[in-house]
């Protein structure tokens, strides 16, 4: 079993924000920001790529509800919503989950950097995607 399966099963304690029959949400034990939480399906699925559509949709419905609640209750200035897929993208627990990372203009230690790559041949890229 994985750590998120154990949390969902109640074998490992967590600070829950939400729970229903298929989804659990809890504060991240290694938060990137104040209020950083995870929305996790109880059913084990490796990543966003293989999560059944109905379950994936419910995870994002819960994430949206909680993001609105975080914004209202924590008075954050923004929220990052992300799901990492595979190690190269930063996935460290191989169980689909969505991060809700509140952002604060005057007190923020989060760094997300998006650089630019050399010019892209979009015609070639489109061919690869067909």
C-alpha cells in the first residue's frame, strides 16, 4: 500500500479538511505555504493520466470547493492548483493527488519558475500530436 492509501484508510492520522466515500482532503505535512493541502481519491490510481474520468472529475470538484474555502477563510491572494505526473514533474507519491497551494503576496516562500525554450516548429509539433 502507499502512504495516501494508508491515510485514506485511517491507518495514518491526518488533518482532514474534507472526506466523502471516494475522496479525502488533508493538509500537507510538508507544506509549501500556509494552508497547503492535498485532495486525494481513496481509490489507488497512479496519476492523473490513469484516474477514471468520473473519479477525476469528483477530485477536481472537491478541489474547487476547497480552493474557494481556502481563499475565503485564509485570505490568500491566489492559489496554485497542480498535479504532478511522474518523477520528472515532481511526483513523489505515486497516487493521484491535487495540490492546493495558497499564495500570499507579502509572505510567500513558493517558487514556480517558467522559462522559455528556443523557438518551436509548431507544424512539426502538430504532426506529432495527430
